[in-house]
C-alpha cells in the first residue's frame, strides 16, 4: 500500500474518532451541571486561537483579497453551519444519548441530497431514495431504544428524548444547509481559509451569546469542565478538521467518508465504557441500517466529508 494511502486512512480514522468523542466529552461535562451556552462558549474560546493562527498562516502564504460577497458568505454560513448547528447539538445532548445524537448527525448527507434536489432541481435516483429510507428507518429503531431506556428514568422522560432528537435533527439540517451553500465560497477561498474564517465567526457568536446571557461569575466552574472543554477544542474540533482535510487530499472524499462511517460505532462504544449507556439489539440493528444508507449515499455523491463536522 502506498505511503500516502496509509496516512490518508489513518488520518480519516483519527478524524472520525475525534469527532465521535465530542458527544462523550459534552455528556461528561454536563455531569458538573454546566449549561449548554457556557460549555459551547468554552469550547469555541479554546478553539478560536488555533483557527486564528491558521487564518493568519493561510493569508501570509496566499494573500487573496476577499470581496464583499465573500465576507457575507463567511458570516452567514459561519453562523448557520458552525454556530447554530453546534448550539442546537449541545442542547440536544442534554436529553438524548450520545449514540442517538451521533447517528442523527450522521444523516446530514441525506439532508444535503434532499436540499440540493429542492434548491438546484437535482434528480434523486431510486438507489439514493432507498438508501435514505434505510437510514431513517434505522434512526427510528435507535430512537425507540432511547425511549425504552428512558422508562422509569426520573431525570430524562420520553418527552425529553423527543425534544433532544428534534434539536439534534435541526442541528444536522442546519449543517446540511451550510454544506449546500458553502460550495462557491470554498472554491473561491479554499477549504482551509474558509473553515478558519467561518470557525472564527462561530467562536465570536458563541462568546457574545454567553456575554449577553451570563454574568462572569458563571465561569466559576469545576476544573473538570475546563478540562473537557479544552479536550473538546483540541481533539474533537481542531485536530479532526485538519486531519479530515489531509485525508481527503490523500485518498479522496469517497474513501474518507467510508472510513468516517466508523464514527457512530465509535460513539456507541465510547458511550458504553465512559457513560454507562446501554447497548441493545435494537440499537445495533438501527445503527447498521443508518450506516448502510449513509455510506451508499456518500459513495454515490462522492461529496461527504468535504466540510467540517461539528
């Protein structure tokens, strides 16, 4: 096997595991009673210096002048694809398991196909439609697993599971909207530059939201929250973004997306060991259906994995 291929596979695998660990770190941080707005602000505050450094580095190598429309795209898509989707995701994790959250987020290729069909009038073939049906059937099975796990739970009710699933679904839809709209900006600015700029916009929005809604005293938190936030910023935000970019450059987006399908499985395994989340045959069956559907769509389109996950 060629050296570039080996490194591409390793980078894609590490990126998938890094993205998958985010939900685990969020759930662990929530054990210290931190709220979603504060936790997201901490994650973005720790991430922002890395993205600012990357933006400055890219500009020093290629000082591409940006037009007014470029800045508009960065602002709107940064708020939509990174800030809003991340905020909805963090809220959803208050109510549902890490395993269900990752599977719902993993549906974003199906949403991208649907949005592209509606906006750009792109036809959807029967193979892709069947794959989407498989994916959503799998989500229903895993949803029922979470609902069943919530029975007799004084902390999380069945209504909470429905609310959490809806919030994460909205998060995935927001991210899919970003992917559909970001194509032109990425072609003009480059993926690395655009990702860095959009992430800085999301960081500023998250910090402003915290400043408006919380007093500074809200930062008086257990040290564990800061550790989880820093780990989230480094291992589940910054590193996976660039590892995935390097993987796509070496083995292509289709192969990277195929390897990325280990993400939901990794989340379920990590949640079992670190969060004591149960694993049932229903959840395993649902996961397999989702993976089969999404991988089929990803390989058909060849586009999954070209954006930053949340």
